[in-house]
DNA sequence: CGCCGTTAATCAAAGATTTGACTATCCTAC
DNA sequence: GTAGGATAGTCAAATCTTTGATTAACGGCG
C-alpha cells in the first residue's frame, strides 16, 4: 500500500466504485471485478434512493422508512396478521410488533382479534392511516417518477427485468424470519 | 452452513410487487406504475442482497454490515480522516465515530493524529484489520459471484450501466452529511 | 382426553443510527 | 493579530432493530 495511483482525495460516493474495483482486483487477484462492480453499484444506488425518499417524503410526515413500508403493505394487501406483514415488508416479527405499537399509538393502525387463530391478531389501517398512506404514497411516487425520468421507458423495463432475473437466479438468497 | 433456498418467500415477494402496482394504480390513478415497479424491485433486490451478504459472510466473522463497509473503505482508499470515511461509506459522521470506537477496541482500526489538522484524526487499518478485511472480502466476492452467475456477462454490464444512469440522472439525490 | 412439539406474538437487553448540541481548531477578513 | 464564522469529531437523547427468552394457543397422536 505504498503509492496511490489515483486521486483518492477527489472521490465521491459513486465514483469510489471505480477506484475500489481496480484496487481490490490488484490486491486480490481472485476477485471477480464484474460481480464486485455489480453489487457495489446496486447497493449504493438503492441506498441513495431509499435515503432520498425517506428524507424528502416520509420523515417530513413523521414516518420512518420502516413505518412507511408497514402502512404500504397494509394498504395494498389489506388487513393481515403480523406474520404476513413481516414477510411482505421484509422485517422481523419483533420489528413489526414494536412498530405496530408506535403506529397504533399514532392512530394509524388498529389491532383486532384474528378470525380463526387466537394466538394472532389482525392488523388494519385506520381511516387516518389510510389517508396518510395514500397522501404519502402520492408524494413518494412523484419522487419515484423524477428518479425514473433519467431512463427511457425501454431502459426502465430492461432494468426491472434484469433485477428480476438477478433476484430469481439467486436461489440461495436468505430472507429473514 | 444453513444456506437453505426459500423460493416460496421470494415468489411471494415478486408476486406482491405485481399485486401492489396493480392495486396502487387502481386506487390512485395519478400513480406511474413503471416508476413504482422500478423502485420497488430495486430496493427489495438490494435489501435481499445485503441481507444475504451480511448474514452469510460478515456476521459469522463478527462484523456488522456497517463495520464491513468501514473497513472496506479504509482498505481501498488508504488511511483517511473520519469525514472522508463517512462520505465514502455513506454513513453519518456520528456513526463513523461510534463505529470506529468499536473497531478500534477490537484492534482492527487505529486512530492517529491527522497530519495537518489538529481537529481531525487519521484512521488506518491495523495488521489484524487488514488480514480480516482481505479474508472477508474474498468470501464476500465469492458470494457476489454466485449472485452474478444468474446473469450473462452482457446482462450484467447492461445492469451496471443502467444503474449508473439512474444514479447520474437523479441529480437531486441527496447524500447524508 | 391429554401430552407435547410447533407456531405466534411480545418482551427485554444490547447494539446501531440519526439529529442536534458542544468543544476545539482552522482560516479568512479586517 | 485577532474576531468570527466555518468545520471536525464527539456526546447525548430518541428511535429502531435484532436476538433470545417467555407466554399463549394450535394440532397431531396415542
């Protein structure tokens, strides 16, 4: 790690990817640069996207990213049990449980007895919750559109298809329980 | 060693995206379904990817995802100040500060006086830190390769290019300070 | 009918992350 | 040279998330 061949001082979050791939390949010949670049670009893009949506749309409305996802699932899947909400939103059951307490205290989500299993409960949006999620999602989608505007429709379709293929191909991908 | 494929959950997720897009479009005619599908697919794919890498590669080595990212940055950018590490790794300065304490206590990162600014410090990998990150990244990249294996080389290149374009087009994307 | 392994939700403790405040230092303009 | 604003790192409080344990309920099998 002697000399720096690159002007490391001027890198930002995105262009660091180029530097990192070159550097890592040089230090570890076993590295597959293409796979590395793919994962790095994907995770950084997603992270920037989520951060932007959360800070510009949801925080101002008093929702965390997780809170938004939970309301979103209840909105589009209808009333459901915590277990199913956890699966669909990608959270742990404990996280759902804690988050539901918060959202319930805020009057956005209601708990009721589950139809046929007394261990479980049924979660549903309140009227306030429904109002909030529809309004918030409208703004959310506005912002999504300004992101998507950087791509043509064809490109957007290709990107979605490739992400789907990536996801499907990764049969080993574990989800949380 | 428990890397069990869970196709049911993944399919559940994929079909939820379809369902969600249809449902949201029906309830809110103003919604752009293509932008919605793009963001949903992207964030969910990235989330599955990160979760898989973290749980299969880094947790077993005692590293959190954030801890890995910090070591990764120091490894490839060389010794740097916390401010720059925060920029390159996408964390807040406070998070870097806290994380460096942990990693420093674990003997992976060393703090030293910054060359020319007495407000700042210089962070660097220790020998142990260097050993750990190279070993961990080798395993990390192995796993990346098994994800990338689902795509052809051409598809992978296209995907990277489209993500880059998406990121570049979103000039309004805010980064954290 | 009752035993017992599963499954669901929740709780508790530990760890992380964020925002905002605070201290120390830098540096430009007077 | 020095006053004032800007900048770096850290701390504190509030939130969230995760893991593991706990309580309650289900359901198959003798």
